[in-house]
C-alpha cells in the first residue's frame, strides 16, 4: 500500500527522521495559510499523487510570496499531472503539500527495501541524489552503496558508519546521518515497509541531513497488524473498479485492452493474458478469483468485467482444483442473469466436476462459446474481437 | 524414485481442524498419503476422521514419528507454525498459507538456516509424487506416475501444465510448487539439483513468472550443472510494471523482474522455451 509524501513525512517525524517543516493543504486558502505558518519564503508547493517524477511533470514549484502560493495552488489543484509513472492518462491533483524551502548543499540518495534473493533488508545509498537511481545503477554501478542488514540482528553501528563514510559526508554531518539511518531502519521494520525511498536526501549548508522527498510502500500482507496505517489509504489514487473488486477479495487490475478475462489462480491468470496477446488481441484486465472462490465471488467478478465499457469479449479460463467447475458455472449463470451479457463469451473449463459445470452452462440458455483447450480458446476469443 | 517425498513419508497437518485443513486432509488421505497426526492448539486429545490431534507439533512428532508437516494456519500465525515444526525436528515443511508478511518470512528464513529441514512455500500448492504421496492442495487425479519433474511458482498454472503432460502420456516423478511469495523456502535451484540427481527423473519443466531474479539464477545453474533436458515457461509477459499480479512476488520493479529478461536467460542457457502455454504438453512430448 502506497501513501503520499506528506503522510510519509509525518510518520518520519514520529521516528525522529528529520524532514523540513511542512503542511498538507486541500484548498487554495489552506495552502496560503500553511505557507504563512512556515516562517518565511521561499516555500515549495508540491502536488501529492502516488507517482514519482512529479518535479519534471510540473507538480513541484517554488513560491516566493503568498500571492505566488495562491496562484500555484490554484493551478495545481484539479490539474491532471502526467509523469513517467502515471501513464498517459495522468492523475488529477487533489492534495498539496506546502513545505519550507531549504538551502541545499548536496543531494544524496537513500533507500531501504526487502531483498528477495538474500532475505535481508538492503540499504541502498548514492552520492548521486535527485537522479533516476536505476539509471545510476545501470551506468555507474560503482556509485551505488549496498549494505545488507540481518533481520534477526538489526542494523549495526559499523553499518551506519559504512554508509555515512561511503557517502563522503562531512564529519560534522556524520552523527546526524547515523541517527537518521538508524531511525529510518526502525521505522521500516516497525511498520512492515516493503520500500522506503528518500530521493533526494539533502545535506544543508549547516551540515544537517534531512529527507526532502519521501516514498513509502507497505507490505499489504502485514496491514492486519497496522490498523493505524489503513487510515492512510487514499482511494482517490486507486482505480474505482479495482477498489470494488478488492472488497470482494478479488485480485483485479484494470488494463487497456478489450478482452475481459476471468481466471482462477494468479499464475494462470497471467498466462491467460499472455495467450490473449499471442492470439493477436489484448487483455482488458487481470482477474484472479482465487483458488477457492465462492459462487458469489465469481458472480461479482463477472459483473465487474461486464461493466467495463472497453470489454468487447470475455474469456473465462478455469482450472478447477479447490474451486469446483460446477460452483464456478453457477456464479457465471447468476451474474449473466442479473447483468445481461451483450458481448461474446468464450468458456474453457477443466478439472474437478467439469462435466457438471459444462452441463450447468449448457442448460442456462446463455450464449456461450465453449473451448476444448487453451489453444482453441485463444483462437475463438481473437476471432470474436477482430 | 522421486524427490523429497514418497509412500513412506509420515505427515502431520498443522491447522487440521480448520475448514481448509480438514478438507484437504481428507483429499490427501483419499489420495493415499500417510497422514498420522494433526495439530491445533487447544484441541489436543480430539480426533479428526480417526486422526489424533495434538496441542503441539513436538508432541505430535514424539507420539507418531511424523517427518513432514502440512501447514494451513492463517497468515498471522504462519511464521510461528513453520518455526514450531522446524524446532520439533520435522524434516519437510510444506506451507500452503498465503499472505504471511514478508518481514516474518525473512526472519523464518534466517531461523531455518540454523536447522536441518526443508521448507516448501509459503503460498504454494505443495508437493506430489504421483500415486505415492500428495502433501498439498493440488487435484490428485490429473497426475500420473512417470519421469518428468515439474517445478513452479504457481498453483493452477502448474495444474494446467501437469494436465497437458498427462494427456500427452507423460507421467511425473514429482511436482513441486515453490510458491508465489518474494521470500520462500525451497527455490528453483534446490529442486532442479534434486531432479538432476534423481534417476527416475528424465526431464524437467520449470514454470516461472515475472518478479525477482530466481529464474535467471536457475538458468545459469542449469547451464552449469544440469544435463537433463529442461522446458521453461514464463507467465506475465503482458503484465504492466509496478503492479502486483495476484502473487505477492509477481511484480516488475523498475526494469528488474521482467518476463523478457527471464526468457532471454532461458534461451541463453539451453532451456527449451515454451512461448505458448496451450502447447506446453506437445513441446514436452517432442523433447522428452
């Protein structure tokens, strides 16, 4: 689960990770008031969306007076911000963060993330802050500092020193940096983060280090033990169809093709999307109803897919294991009755109780095309949309 | 022969009295698996379909000599269940549970590095040696005894592959789902090396997906150490970057973990790549 920069910084402050003084603002007048409270200009007006690259997209601007804050806030609130991470459709800006301007001596990079291969928390740092870190890693890998932390031991003093010295920080900034990194690690572990990224981390003219930006992603699987964090979820940043699907425990992702698909199991769902593409069509979504879905969940899944105006045909691909084919077929029939089906539907079912499942569909008077296997299903679905 | 499990494996089920636990225990029993004990804290002394239930794994092992455990407990208690089994001396732990926090799993992984046991999963369908032993949730009837080893990060996608193999007349030595989480116990290389050493396994199918670099590492291992033919498949070539595709581990982060990179690694390391899932059975028939 992602959160906004202003929320991440509020959490940082609770963990004594230094951040500039700042206030969130949801209206122009709130922005002006917030700027007035910061004790001087310039201030920075920052659009709050769940995507990186905001600066380049025009979502981060400096203001030297209350009038400038008013003008910039007016421009930004409601604008569609496009960055390399939002896709061409962009995101509508609904929230701003007004922050005190800083005298920057140097921009650095610092992040903590879970390293899958070693099952450790890895600290990544670089003297090349403010840049795309993937680009730095690709072109100049020697400029990336990596330190692995054993999750049972926690971060050690020598590791803090190693990162600080490798970043070539001035002696006067070393103590502040050690404390920042140690507190950031504490924050990461205590809140089950999967990523914490500060880009840039700045060194000021008076040798202070602070987080000028903050990107935080939490492990969704761990949210059951962080009820307080759930309040930080911003549904404005999520696709409304995906939000609806999540309330039924369906794994759904909205894509831009025209073939809707319903599959049980994440791996098979991905492979089904690939098959649709291979056949010359394009998937409109990823939809995994899970291994043990109920008829009601299947019904909701089918209804969500059918409600998507870009869907011109639907491919249903079920390999019945725990989810029995008859249960699945009942869900499809119920949803079709309630919603009405106006697009071609190709069904491929295999596995537990497949004969009963096929019979239920055959008896339903629904206009369904059945496919004998995956290759057949792919051909039929491509023919339906092309 | 087979790898990791056979008809002599004695299994205990952690979470045996829950919905999923009891349902799949019955399925495993019906398949012929020797399930000797169940564990549900607080329900010690009860029986489920004649199987004795214990309060702790340690007691269950002491009383029944179980050497494998099948775990169905809910995600908040998943890591604890794995460590309990490891501490009780169980040598094979199969964790079906989906949704264990990654912070718990990294700790478990460090913990297990000091024990001599194998963890399969979590978030996996389990392991089956056809016609001998099924420790997991896969539909038993699609499997057939034979000489193809199957290893996969997925559940239903594995069933699809196995079903096609069986329909082509290709039986399986052992099929293992290693799980869809970013941090898991047994990895591709562990399984590939066991298949390579198993005389009954003549060829292998490896089913990967986007996210992480396990497939790339396995491909390099195959080039260096595996002499038997390997067919590879990768799911998720059409997946958008930055989105979690159902499995916690199936995510393209920046430029890492893409399907294209994995297929390239497969091709460069002598793995037969199947680009169309609908044909994987036929491709295996041609190669094995």
